[in-house]
C-alpha cells in the first residue's frame, strides 16, 4: 500500500539518504530503527510529504505524491496520513475533543459530525472521560492517546509515528505500544514507526534497520 523507490535526499553537499526503497502492506506495523543521524526521521518526513526528496518516488494507496502543488499535498496529507510525534503538538487552547475534531474540520466535515466522530475515537483510545479537558490537564500518556486519536481522525491510509513513546515512563510506554496493535487489529490500520524503543521495534511485524542513510 506504500511504495518508496530510490529516495535520495541532500542537505547542501551532504547526502543523507542514498537511494532508499521499501514497501509496506496495508495493516502492517513497521518499525524503523538505527543510530541518530541514520536518516530515519528524514525518510519518515518524506513519506509524510512534509519534506521533498531530491529524487525517487513515494506512492501511498495508489497515489504518487511527487509533483503535487503545496495545496494538493496539504489536502492529501490531511485525508491520507496521520502523524504522531514524541511531543504531542496538541493545541493548548482547545479540549481533547476539539483537538481530535480539528483535522476533520479542516477537511470540511460538519462540526456536529466531527464532534460525534471525535467522541468515537476518544472512546477507542480510552479517553472519553477526559474529552473536555485541555492538554495542560492531561498526563503525558493521556496527551499521546489524544494525539493518536487525532491522527486517526480522517481514517488515514497510514499513521506515521516519530518516537511516539520516547517521552513516556515505562508503564505508559507499554500502554501506548499495546494501543498501536489494538488499533491495527480493530481497524487494519497501517503504522510506520521511527523508534529507539527496542521493545516496540521487536513487537512490530517488521523491523527495518537504517545506517548512514541506507536500509541495512
């Protein structure tokens, strides 16, 4: 469902990705591991259309992303790609429900329908009881659960997660790890996860090791 072919990325004279290729099937959980500077996050940002490659192609659910305008990329990203980061990037002035609603509102979903779907997603990640709370009133693990619900808002083809458990204590980390697999089992959700969390990497369907801008 995701096909990455011969991705090359340079920053000035420094080539950080050297012809990277990989494929990911629908419903698969793939982890990408490697030392800092290996190119993991750069690859994830290119797959997520947040950064443009110098050469090569990314195809998601039958659509090649290269050549789209900024507006087309924004619309594609909103509808087809969910993001979960180490730091949750929730909007502080909004409640958990409103944060989950935001991608749907951007996509043109009516407010009442977005609220209904947000409540369903918060229930899915066991956060219904915190729907009215703002991020400052939530623990780190609770914020990450809301961020995961937000990533699922528009039923994306893939969720891209960059160190999603890196800022959590061990017990909360295990809860989030389990949640990814529950979501895969319940929704056939595809995940690509960049992580230094060896337990999460070992649980994944596939562990891809990167070194010096290449898949080993």
